[in-house]
C-alpha cells in the first residue's frame, strides 16, 4: 500500500527518494509523486504510471534538491488520478496552489473527519483541488503556520481523527522535514549530517541502517545534523521530548530477482519448499521458548486462544483452530480483525491472543490487537514474516516465519509458512498442557522436516493444473468444497482465484452444499473439491455425488491413496499419499497453481491485481 520516503540532506536526495519508492513499489499503488524544496520554492512531479515514469519526469523537469518527500498512493478517498496523487500542496487561503505552494505533504492512512475539516477550511478561504482526505492536512498545517513548521504540525495533529503517517516540509524552511505517525507505520533513518523518514526501513536500505521505529503519537523534526522526537502530553496539552532507541537494522531490498519465472507469484509458489525449510531451520525440538522468553509461563497460564487476522492470514488461523482444538485441546476462536475490533465481546484475561500478518503492519490486525489488550488480554503472540514490524514489537511473543520477501499481492509462501508457525504453536501448547508425548513430538517433527520434499512433489503437478486452468479461464463462477481441516483451504483456494483471475469463487464446507449452493450447480459451474484421504472422505464422496447428479463438473484434488478415479464430469488430479494433519499445507499448493495459471490464461496483472495492494496499512 502507500509508501512514504522523505529526506533532509546537503546532497541531491531525489535518487534516494525514487529508489525508496521503488523498494516499496511491490506493495501495490495507483499513483506516485515527489516534491522537493528547489530554487526557494516547491517543485513536484506526479504520475499515475509506474515509479520509473515518475523518475523520468523528475529528471526531465530537472527536479533535484536536498530536502524532499515522495509517496506511492493506494487511493482510499478520490480516484487514482494525478490531481489526487501526493504530495499535496497548500498555499494559504485563496491562493493558487500550483504557483505558490507553501506546504508540501504526503500521507498514509485515512482522516475520518475530513468532511468537517474541509468545510471549516473552505470557510477560511482554502481552495481544494483534490478529492482526497489528505489535502485537509496540508491546509490545516498551513493554517497554523507562522514561521515554525514543527509548531504548525503539532497544532494541527490533534484536530485529526483517524490514522496517519505524514511527512511535510515548508517553502520557508529549506532544511527541515517534519513527520508524525498515529496508526500508520513510520521510521526515522539517521544518517551522517542527513536524516530520513520512511514508512518502512526497507525503503532506506543502502542509505542508512540506523533506524528509529517511531511510536504512536511521535512527531519527529528532521534537520541536517539533528533530529528531535516529541509526544503530546495529554495532561498538560504540551509536546515534550521523548527518547527512542536507534537500532541497527539490516533491512532487505523489497525488489527480489524474478529469475526464470514469469511472475513473482509463480516464483513464490515454487519457493515454498525453501521457505518452509527456512521457517523450520532453528527448530531442533518443541518448546514454548520457540516463541520467545517467558513463553512457558504464558502458555501455562492461558486457557484459550483467540486468533485475529485478515484475508489469507485469517484462513491460516482458521486451519490452526482445527489443530489447536484437536491436538492441544485448547478452545480456540478465530476472528476477522476488522470485525473483532468493533464488536462487543467477552474478554478473558487468560486467553492467548494470536495475531497473524505477513507484513506485520496490517492496520486492522494491529487495531484488533490493541482492542484485545485494552480489554485486559495481555498474553499476546504473533506469527509474522517481518521481524522488525510493528506487530512483532507490539506482541509479547512472536514466531517469525522465514518466507523471505513476498512480492506478489496474492499471498502464497507467507500462508504456508504461517501454517508451519501455527502448527509449532499447536505442538508447544499441547506440550505445555500435557497432550504431547515424546513419541508424538518426534513423529510431528519428522513430518514437518519432510514437508519441503512433499511440497516439491506437489509442485510437479503443475502441467496437469495448467490443463485445467485453460477450462477455468472461460468460466465466470466457481465453487470450492472442503471439509474439516481442509474447509479453510477451500476458502483460501477460492480467495486466490478471485484475487488474481477475477472469477467469482465461493467456498463451502461440502456438507453445506445441499443447504443452498447446490442451486447454483450447472454444467457451467466448475466445482473444485479438496479430497484428502481423511476421516471425512466418504462423506465428501457423497457430496460429490450430489454435484454430479445435477450435471456439475467436479475438479478433484484427491490424495493418492483415495480410490477416486476420473470419469465423465469428474476430473481428478492425484496428490501424493495422505499427509495426515499437515495435509492442508500440501493441498493449498495446487489451488495456488490453479489460480495462478487461470489468471495467466485470462491475461490479468497477476502480481498486482486490480484494486488490491500488499501490506494493507489502511483500515
Ligand atoms: N487516504 C489517502 C491515503 C491513502 C493510503 O494511505 N493508502 O494506502 C488517499 O486516498 O490519498
């Protein structure tokens, strides 16, 4: 989603700003822009094309300076158009923004009271040229400006309701950028006689490794050889200095090589054996300490688990519920973060709150975590792919999956490695609760270690999946069926198909078919069935008969040891032998491949599907 990069330096920082945007580019955006302090005024370039085009435009216009801010936008308020792209300028009441801009600002997040503020600012004579919520912040800061940018920002911020990370500079103070965060991530990068700000340390890789993770409510004043962080003291209503630790962070570049693959999604699907092996690398045995110091004490204390997540992570959590209840015998509920945070629930301080997020910056999940904590639930754990993320910093315990950078918007290797982390959590809780014998532990560990090889064998099914995808590409609807542990896998398969091929897909627990969705089944409706050789297989076969009897076309991923054979109306791809409780990690792989190849056959933008973004940092 949106990215921010800003800098104050003696050298030309435009290449750093552009490179920073490129590092954040994979997260998805619909427009981008850069503004600098040049020749005593504000200069900017904006584009609804790629960052490379913005770069060419900036070069052509001779944009270069030591102070500037840049942004990739994923529109929430106002269409993805140049006039809505950030940076936004304010030039004071009644002034022509383009000619005389005084304040330049970029923003990630959503300002909820933008209508009210816009009306107020319009009444003061401010002219609005965009439909964004962001523009009100620029004008609000301008309204409070009387020679000190920090002071103006500090006065404006308490008026904002919602979530934001902002970076702003002023025509009248050439070597200064002020930035602030509330609900959206922001880091400060400390350099030699120069300072930087960015929405992710990754944007500053190669520029500085000295990073301050700004906390909620922090306002940072960046100048050439100094920076100053302040926080509002709500009792006195004044801002006071706060000290934050400077960490040495070796952030990786987001831009991984594509290698022989056509898309990052395909590459990431094929990286799953390595990603799983890496995620298991440090695991020599099961123990609560895999999740951090003090985990044993917390695991001993908890009597239930509450999983909070969104999208694909919600489905990994839904799969884990089956494991946690059947293996660790611990009552588990799974909630969509954006729902949980706003509903009245009954808090239980002895619950282990588990958040799941690839990026660790998912706004809804972070807010849900804070909501849980505000209700007295302080036993928190996250399964996350980014060790330096807000989620890891916010939670008492963590398991860092080692999927590596995931570029494709549709999550694949992050999902399967989350499942690995959640299975380890299940075993650690089972052990603490006396439900894991040494023999069980050894058996599960052996199966986990064999997973990379087992996933590799499933990947070899790609040619058969490609053959199916050509038929799917001609459809507009699809149903996915699964039962038990594999119902969340059917949900994930349907989500993948929707996200990247734009085919309408729904998933049902197969037993639900006759309670409604069977009405949709015709020869035009492919019905994808996840058919592991587990205790529910015979039930599932009956559900499949219900589809066939109505002329439906079944596409079945059946374990090698089931006796399901291809025949008219029944297409079968044979998976390896049944993989027990870890079977969901294998069964999701052909569903990823099916979505991927169907999307390729339909010619969609697989890695950047329309309207979607990676790392969903707005509510
Ligand atoms: N609300 C602002 C910024 C959106 C954002 O943070 N997207 O990730 C806008 O619509 O421009």
